[in-house]
C-alpha cells in the first residue's frame, strides 16, 4: 500500500461576508500577490475557531528572519 502524503494545512479566508476556501498556504500567498487578499484579511485554519489577520496566523503569515 503506498504511503499517503501528509495532509496539507488549509485555511478559510474571510474576504467578504462569507468565508471562502479552504486554501493551502501557497494559494493564500498567491491571493495576496494578486490582490485578492491582504495580510490583514482574516484567516482561520480548517477545524479551528480563531480568526486572525493572515499576517498573525501561525503557519500562514510571512516568514521572519528570526524563524518564528
């Protein structure tokens, strides 16, 4: 039986009144690059309940030089 890939973490985005997604980290970053979302767009991990701006969402915000 082939080994399954680990699940990719996904996030919901609130870009209007209704959440959209779920999106992978790469998809969220692509939305920021195209202007469909900003670093201040609220995001929530699938299965989570806390909505934070993308910039403050663990695993989703920008990578810092400190590695945090």
